[in-house]
């Protein structure tokens, strides 16, 4: 099979996937060595970007998939949403952040960190496919939760290790001391 035929085969398969596809799977389907698939995917991604196409080929959540180009997101959003927003609430975003940074984590622990009951929010996150069960806590038997590959895909990340560091967003120790001093006065 020629290089161009392999590229065409990759494109055809990736056009129909609903989640990122690993190089190994593509290699098995097309019956070409994984190293060749990896190299061609990189070439294709660079080529699409160089040609300023309306889409990108991106490596996300351990696999490859086509995405609309970020520069065209306002146009795509207008088409897809047609004025209907389906955003997460502030409570859901906060809960999702706790899970993303502390996973695997129990519902009770998330509630303790947030200081509110998160049962309804957790159900929403599970229903939307952003969070899933990942076993049980040995000491308490509580169900543990973690983010899903869909979560990674939506954020454009390969792993949760790619999440930004929290430290820059936290108050410094001096500020905390000042706040605590005003509370105890």
C-alpha cells in the first residue's frame, strides 16, 4: 500500500470515529506498522495546519481525531448551538475541578472540600459523561469517581497530568495570614 493510500485510509477511518483512535488500532485495521502510522499522522496534522484547513488532526486522550479549527469556533458554535447554550453551572464546574485534581475521590470527600452537598451535581457530571465510577474506597466502601476520556477530549488534554498547576491560582500564605487575622479580631 502506498503512502498516499495509507493516508487516505487513515482519513476515512478518522472521519467516522466518535472518540480519539489510537495509532495501534489504526495500524491493525490498515495492516501497516504502528511507527509508519504515527509518522503519517504527524505529517498529516502538520500538512492540514500548513494548508490552513478548517479542521485539525489532533492527538487527544491517547488517540487521534479530527476537530474543527479553533479559529473557526465562533462559527461552529453558532451552527451547532443555534442560540441554545448547554453550559455547566458554577457548582458543576467547581465539583468537576475537585474531581479532576484529586481523583479518584469519593462523593463525601468532594462535598467536604466544597462545603456543600454535591449529590445532584455528581449525577449531572456522570450523566454528561464527564465523570465515572472508578472503584471503592477500602476504608469506607464509598464509591470513588474520576474524570473520563470524554472529559480529556473536551479539554483537549492527553492526560490529567496536562492540567494546569493549581499553585498560581491559590492565595499566598501572607494573604491567608491577613485574612485569618481579620477573622479572629
